[in-house]
């Protein structure tokens, strides 16, 4: 990982650094950037607030991993753990209504599609988010975070799951052992590929 150690984010003070990285990382993403926030003028600003409830929820179950300088972020949800509790879900719904304006119904519908596609019958780790700041790309930081967690996944003998919202990442995930599971298309938007990595 180019000498950059990975660690768990654990404090509320780190939320700002994590959400800032995720906002920049997803600004050009086909789903969370271009489709969710079509106006580029305030996209990064809105995405910074958009990711806050997701990161806050991740801190509760120790799922937010970052490089030392927060150049890359991975959010993993452990087996048998809800990604969000009732409080986090309410905060997320309110955030979508506030930040997405007339796009809010489309975003709520999108999350329903993501949930319907998610496997609920097998224990697994869920890679909810993976993002690298544009000025840190090309160093393998994000996939190093993935590889680190997959060691723990393999030790537990369970599967791993993710949704790829950018086809450019399919090859990278494939190299880590993930295989396409299914696809679904968002209303007026791009296609999402779900991927599964069997127990190793």
C-alpha cells in the first residue's frame, strides 16, 4: 500500500475527512455522482453531506477503514449487522429529502432496488463503499484496503458482496475474487452490477 498504513476510523472528528474523500471519489461516479446529482456546480458539496449518515452509521459497527491520510476509504458491514439502525435510516431519509430536492423520490426508489438485490439468506461481509481521492488514484490504495479486509473474510469462511456502480471497476473487483451476480437498472439511469465472492 505504498507504505501507507490502513486503520479503522473511530471518532466523530474523522467523519469530515472520510466524507470529504468519498465526495471527491464519487463526484464522477455514474450513479452517486452524475445520476444522483446532475448539477456539477455543487455536486461535491452535496455529496460531502450526503455521505455523512452512512459514515456515522459505519463508525458504530467499526466498519470504516481508511489510509492514514484518508486518501482512500472502505466501509465494510460485518455479517449479521444492519448497515443502519432506525436512527441512521431516519437521518439518511431526511438527508436525501434535503440534499436531493426533486431527485429525492428517485433516490429513495434506488435504495429500494439496492435492498431488493442484496442477498439476505447467506452470511457475508458487505463492501458498502470504496472510494479514493482523485489525487491519490493509481497507487492501489483502495484495492489494498479491500485485500486487507478479505483476509479477515477468508479466515471467517464467509462470502463477500458489493454493488459496482461503475463498470470501470469490474475488472479490479474480479481480480479480488468477486464475480458478477446480477444487474439492475435505475430509473432513467445507469446499470448497477452486483458481485459476490464465495467463501474461500
